[in-house]
């Protein structure tokens, strides 16, 4: 009786997951957090008594975003 030939299974190369330390991510997290806060300010509070830029240009420019995010407007 003949032995069946050994079936070779395809080998896949080992996948190495890169490690990213908190020290590498922290500056990007701070940067994008600051940008997000700035965007949130301009969309949500840049009008009336709290405006930094005079005129209604910023308010009109972010007006649809203000309504989309549910900030009180008019
Ligand atoms: Zn509005």
C-alpha cells in the first residue's frame, strides 16, 4: 500500500504589527486636538459678543455646519 504524498501547505510570511509609542503619538494628538477646538470655536461660538473677527463672514461661512451640529443660531 502506497503512502499518500505529503501535502504541502502554503506558508504565509509572518506579519509584524508595528508598535507606536505614546511619545510618538502625543504631539499629533495635541495638534489635532487644538485644531478641533479651534474649529469647534469658530463653528459654535464665533458670533455676537464672543467674536474674534468682526463682521459676519466667519459666521456665514460656517453657518450650515452650525445648524448641522445643532448649535443655536437664529
Ligand atoms: Zn442659522
